[in-house]
C-alpha cells in the first residue's frame, strides 16, 4: 500500500477496516522509496523511522483496529529500511 500518496488516508484505511472481518489482520509496509513529486507533504517531512509511526497513527485514527505494532523488517544499516505496521480489525 502506498500510504505516502494518499490524500485521504484515514478514510481509505477506515474502508479497509470496514471490509475486513473482525480479527482480520492488516499489514502495511513502508520504505524510504517514493516519488517525491507525488508523495504527500507529511510523508516527505518525516524520516524513515517516523513513517511507521505515521502509518500507526493513521490506523489508530480510524477507530477500527487494535493498537498497531511497528517493526523494522530489515537489518539496520543494510540497504533500504523496510518497516511493517500490523494491527487487527476490532
């Protein structure tokens, strides 16, 4: 999912929560790769570590998911960082 390009991310993620069954997982990965001319300002204004925190906050604001967990899925300092944000539909 390219959260970095969404202009209405809370509405999109709320719809994801609407169509998932209760207990269904949502997993969103994010890295530092994007098209800067297309990415939203909030994404460009944050660093790699804050991208995961931003996605987690967007999931929280929908009110449809359990507390999101953010994890770095690649080794620190090796290649592009890849973060995963995982939560469950309430």
